[in-house]
C-alpha cells in the first residue's frame, strides 16, 4: 500500500525566470524564493518515489478546441518549456496515473486522460524549483481553472480524496508527495472566452482557440498584454487561505463560488483549486507557511507551504 507523505503548495510566476533582475532588490522576492528552497529540501527529505503535481493550464497544453475539467497524464509527459521552464520529456509514473484515473472513474468522476500530455508552467514551474533534478516520476493532474465553467472547489476537494484512495489502493509500496501549483490572489488581463469585448480580449480568445498549431504567432503580444496589467493582490484573502492550509482544514472555503473567488481575490485565484485538491489528498494534517509576499512585479500573492498528514488519520482521510 502506497502512502502520501507530504503535500506542498507553491505559487508560480514565470517572471521569476525571465525578469528576476527587476525584483533582485526586494526582500520579499528573496523570501519567497528561499521558501521554495525550504520546501524543496523538505520534499527531498520525505524521499518520495513519485510526485503528483496538481496545477493549471495556461492555454499551452490545452486549448479551447477541447477543455476538460480534469486531465491526468498517464503516459508521456512533455514540458512546454515557456519562459525558461522545463522543456521536453519528464519522468512519468503510468501505473500510479492509471490508478488515479480508475479510482476517479469509480468515484463518479469522468476525467480525461492523455498518453502524451503537454504541460506548461502550471505544472513545470513547481517541478523546476521543488524537484530541480527532475529525477522523480511525475503524475500531472491538470484542472481547468481559466475557461469557465470551472469545477467547483468542493468537486476539486473530492478529486483530492479520490487521489488519496488511488495512492493507497495502487497495490504498491511507494512514498508519494503531492504538489499544488498556482495562486494565490492575482488578476490576469484575461477575458472569459464568451465575453471578449476589446481587441486584446478577442486576440487572446483567438490564441486560446488556435494556439495548438501556431502558438508562437501569439506569444509576443500575449506577453505584452500580461506585462501591461496592473497588480491586483488581496493579502488578507491569501493569509486567511494559508491559515486553512496550516490547520489542514480547507472546509471553510469549499462553498465559495468561482464568482466569489474572483471578486475577493481575482481570476488568477481560481488556481487555489490545486491547493484544495492537495489538502484533500493529504487529509487531516499539520501545515506550515514557509513564505508569503504580495509581489506586485509578478502581479501575484506568492505563497509556499507544506502540509504533513497525521498518520493516525490516514485511514479516515481516505475512506
């Protein structure tokens, strides 16, 4: 019987890779990066045999021509490589991935799966900083967080519980870590695909629809649109949410609608779905915030935390 030994939640920003010089004088930026290093060391100390990474898609691996709510990579996993993130083939764990898909189906989910899944920095940014040697087999679980309708937080929580059952029922004896990538509060200049009003809006929706075969044609302007955005960060929301992770209990947020999350913390905060699923997979536990800072240059409330399961509660948490 395999077991989940550690959960990690980490915000991501590709600007860490491409524009570090703009924040090198900021203590908050260094504090966040140092927090990632602590999480990296804790993850290494946990000695995982596999890592499940739950994250978002930024319209590089998946597009509006087909947008599943949940997708599991069960075969080849490829990093898109944008903005200096890992590119090309990543080590995979098809057996664990298939166990997750089978258990999810048995639990009433209808997940998509891919034998050749391209993942962007919604998955690979966390790997780059937390598993820098990229030597541990990875199972990517991609949640739709930017193309409404979005799966509810409660649905993501239940998916996390299904992941826990899949790990415990895989018939092996692996140590498994679960990484949640994304968030916290931030607002991207991204329209809803059905409400594109400005020229930039229409350009982005076109890129999200057609980028599968011609992404490079859209990348420069897309990046310019993001870089021109004004920061909109909600530190109070972020600290409250990190407090839930520290307690190992995310139940107070499960009934928040997508509309409420966007109003309280921006459309980018929809990525807390990955943290909710991670917390559910770990089960009852004790968490610790390793770093938090609202970094305006990255448009984002940047947080990193670890969550350790209470071993006495593993059976209850995954039943």
